[in-house]
C-alpha cells in the first residue's frame, strides 16, 4: 500500500513539473477575437507630431510631362525664347513676344530636349530674308518675326534646314541661307550670337498653369 501511494505521489509530481515548465502559447488573432469589454466604443489611437519640423514649408517642383497637353493661352505650334533658363512672362506679355512658328525652327539638335524637357538652351540666330541681297543675313533673335528661320549652334554642320546634306553651315551667301564649307568666308560666327532658352508652347502652359514660376 505504501509503495502504491509513493508511486502515485511520484507520478503526480512528475506531471505537475512537466506542465508547470511548458510555456503558454497564444495565437496573434486572439487580440481580434477576444471578448470586448465595451463593444459599443471603437478603439482609436491618435498620434500628433508637434515637433518643430511640422512647421516647415515643403517645397516641390512638378515635373513637365510632354505627353500631357497643359491648359493655357500659348499656342502649341510656337517656340518661345528667353534669355533666362526659364520663361520670364506668360503669353500675351511683352516678355513673351520673341517667338517663332514651329515650322520655322530648324534646330534639329534641340528637338530631343524640346520633346522631352520642353526646353533647350543654346546660341540661336535668326535669318533675315530680303529682296535686297545686302540685307540678307543671320541676326540675333528679334520680336514679332514668327516666320523667320531660327538655327542653333549645336546644329552647326549637322542638319542645316533639312533640305540638303551638304549645305549645313549657316552662311550669308548671296542667294543661299547655308554654305557647304565650315570655314567659308560668309559662314556664321557663332561666338557673336547670344544664348537663349527655347521653350515649347506646351511647356509655357505647364510653367504658368502648374505654378513653378
């Protein structure tokens, strides 16, 4: 009998020891399926940042997308020129009166920038046509001359006006706008020309409608 009691007590003690040392496990979902103390009220936690950085102004510049037609009063078939890297006046203002029709813009080297970024900075020149041969010449960009050819230095000797693979050097020939010799006597001297930023009409509308000015 004593042996039976001793065996029973030993077995009970062993079981208690095993269960007492086993960790209690719980599923994470118990926090969602547990009984709510007050099911009528939602449990909401508000976090409010009152640090000094919350009072700082956040500056951001929208990015021009050539695939978007932006609202504005600048015709899309015009190229505008500014002495700064960005427009200085919206269409209709005196600062935006220096422009040409897109068909008169023959600077092929600028097209990659115009078609992606909406603008291109380079030295530009405008050709003045006249029945008087002595008045036919390449000039700095003028206002109110939308149909005159506009060429750029980056295109010098590469593209010309697109009608010839040989006559690709802007020159003041007697009856030609371009010459075939890079060092010809009447070839345009680009060092005497001003640097301008050409922008598309769509870029102008982007610039003044999105608010980056």
